[in-house]
C-alpha cells in the first residue's frame, strides 16, 4: 500500500448515505474505547457504540456525526462506516439536541411499525386457524 495523506470516508445508514468525502483523520468509539484513524493506519474492522464520530476533512474543516451502534471497516485508504442511525451536527451542543430529537422520533416510528407488524401476524394466524376448521 502506498503512503497517502488522505482517505476516502463513507458513512452509510440503512436508508441513505450520510457522508461521502475525503478526510485526513477519523475518530470514533468502539466497545473498548475511543480511537483515531489516519490514512496509513493498519486495516481493521471494529464495532461502534452509540457515540460521536469526528472527521477532519482535507481542507481542515471538522465534521461531526452522532451515530448509533454500527460497524467501521478500514481497508487501504477507504474507511466505510455502516450505522443503524445517525445525524450530522454543526457543533456538539446542537448535535446533542439533534440526536435526541431524531432518535426519539425514530424510536416512535419503530414502535409503531412493530405494533402494525404484530397486528398483521395475529391476523394471519387467525386466518390460518379459520382455514383449518372443517367445512359444514
């Protein structure tokens, strides 16, 4: 692998791409603690815990993201992150408010979806039971 001064970073959620671009460093939190990645860091895979992921972009700007649990893969000069939920923030104060509002809404949406699925499953079981009754 050649020496590089930047890496390609991709942050994916189940329904959309949260970020894609070039960065000089990534900081994140794994189950065993916080860590940093630079372009020539050894390749590895780690789980991510709900935390803040920070990117230092090639222009010197910093991007912060609030992520739920996920997976980070560093291979070559590419860092790929897949997370269940995530939001972009302008600063840590606004990120906390954004995470709370977004994740609470997502939790409510998931609760409603699980409730609807339970009703569908109960209806399906009831219909199968009706099919098994002998005809008179």
